[in-house]
C-alpha cells in the first residue's frame, strides 16, 4: 500500500508540475503572441522610462537617463524630396544620456523567435550589416525588458576606426546601460521623444515635391536691385528665373512617368541675365529628388554644347515662407560658357546661393 501511495503521490506531483508548466508556458506564449499580434497588424506601441537623480546616483556607470522604444513607422525622418523615403525598419530605440542636449536613435527589425517545437524564444532585434541591437522580453508586470543592448550601437566602425580606445569608450554607452525595464506609454509620447532628434522647422513647410505638382506650371525668380549689386560686386547675376511651362509639362506627361516617382525625370528651365553680357541665357535641366533637395543636371535640350554638360548641376531646396533656394556650387548655371575650363571649377563669384520668390507665370514668360 505504501508503494501504491508513493506512486499516487508521484502522479499527483507530476500532475501539479505539468499544470504549473502549462500555466507558465501559456503566460510566455501569451507574451510572445502579444508581440506577434503587433507584427501581424502593424499596430504601433510605445515603451519608455525616465530615470530620476536618485537612481542615476546609485548607478554611476549608467549613462542613459531617458530611454524609449517605439514599434511602428519611422518616427524621425521628415517628408523629403525623394519619392520613397520611408525606413524599412519596424522598431526604433532612442536614448538620452545624462547632460546631453538631444537624443541618439537607431532603427532595427524586431521579430519574435520560436524553437523547433513552436515555443517562444524571446524577441531579437537586428540591424543592417548583421548587427544586433538588443534582445527583448516581457516580464510578469508586462514591462518590456531591453537586454544585451550593444554598447557601441551608435558608433559607426568606419568612422571611429582612428579613435583611441579611451575616446571610443567615452562615446559608447555605459557598462550599466542594459536590462532596462520599460513601461507601456502612449504612442504620442514616443513620437514626441523622437521629434527631439531632428526638430522640424515649421517655417519651411512642405517639401518641393508636395508644393509643386507634376501637371502644373511654376515660376520662381528674383530681380536684384542696383543697391544690392553695388554692395555685392562679385555677384554676376542681375535676374534669375526657374520655371516649368507647357512644354516641360507635356514632356513629362508623354514620357508616361509614374506620378508616385515625382519629381524624378522632371524638366525645368533656368534663365539668367548678367551684368557682363546683354540678353538672357536659358538652360534646361533634368531633376531627381535626393534627400532634402532636387539634384538638377544640365541637358542639351536648349543648347548645342560641344561638350558633355551632364556634370553641370544645380540644387533646389524648399525655403522659408514659400521660397525656393537654389544652390550653384560648381558653375552649373549659364552665367558662363558651360564648356569652358572655368565651368569645371567651383563657383568663384558670389553666385552660389539664391533665395527665389514665387512669381506669376507671366514673369517667366509662361
């Protein structure tokens, strides 16, 4: 009987152990499925923590004072001039070290892993070039635990190879910057934190690719006064116009370009009058969106240049209060002969940067 009771006791203990294991497995599975639910429907989520002075005093090797983890669309990049400027990452981490004026940030792909039997194995966050950001898990309180955080995550090896070890360590995260327990926060709180990385200048407004439409003409320009020219004797330009008219619109339309790729392939015209010559010079350009600017390359549509002028470039950017900024760093404007030796050099005159005002089409001859 004793043997029977012993076997019965073992059976009860095993049943209890199995019940506890199943409960723990269910909790862990629920935590993993919560993350997998975020992956499935693309829902945004925010977790964060701000450490007080007492905590930081007790952890002198922790540099991070503020830390936020956000899952969702890119919270840092602004709408710019490129047709496709979104990040492929789905998760983002930002930290602010004690005494720092602005946060650092990084993006990653985070995925919930499973073993061969389908059991959860935590959440791995990877980056480009086979780098690892950190591992994630949820604790019993539902907090997101960020651990195995790469201390050198913000350092680009190609840019820091020449640094001394002491300086390299100074730029790295602290030796206690790991195992962060982050509370769930409203998504707006994470977005506000990431907005500190690169604050938007409200005066700039929408990018040019949003302001200027592929099927509408535009005209920007400036006429410099005698007083301005007298105070800037090295400036050659008297008047300048940048525009797209009916022929440029028709060329873009007949080329069958995808409007989602605007402004890539858009033709513009630039006309200039100088104090060195009579009359007006006109030059055509083909533009593509690159970062926060349009890169516009000279074309032969309006000239019979006997050289390759495709290396002659100008750049357009949005300016404050609806203006357009034109940059001419390397003699890309027809202020001189674009095939001359001078055109192969950096712009030597004061004709490098222009702030152009929006004008009526008639001001550009449209």
